[in-house]
C-alpha cells in the first residue's frame, strides 16, 4: 500500500513537470521533423526529469520516514530490531535515539545523492524559482 501511494505521488510530480514545460518545446521537435514519440523522448522527457527531481527527493524522504508504519504491520526493520534489543538490554531511550539517528543518516544520504544528481542534470541559466516561473 505504501508503494502504491508513493507511486501515485511520484506520477503526479512527473505529470506536473511535463505540464510545466512550454508547448513550444514539443512544437520545436515537430518543426525539426521529429515524430511525436521522438520529440517526447528526446526533448520533453529529459527536461521533465530534471524538473521532477526536487519533488522526487522530497518524496524519497517522506517514503523513508513513513516506512516505519511497516513495523505496525509486523515487518522486520530498524525499529523492530531496536525494540528487540531494547527489551533485552533495558536501554530503550538510547537505542531508540540511535535508531532515529540511523533513519536521519539514511534520509540525509538519499537526499544528498538526489541533490547531486539534480545538480549534475541542471542547465546553467535555467533555474526554477519558488513560484514555478523559469529564470
């Protein structure tokens, strides 16, 4: 269920990125003699991918933190292991704080990797402002 919810959010992020592109991009591909499929594949999708990376990085972070819900469903993961060790050692606070730090580090590493990917795919002089307008 968590995967389906995340897939729905990710598809809407990508859809929004495609819709934010000017129609002239698609028309330019046609003017160059490209088929519709080629124009989408070579012009529209690379730009939409670059624009959707910040939203996907945010969704990654949310998904990682929400995966703790899986513990309620009985899935063995970080919190289940922490609970097991804490019940044996009676060091609940320390171990759950360490689990929180572990979640934070995993999230930080994933967001950092996605930010590097975003920066490597950025085009100089083409930045997205907070209002969604292009510079």
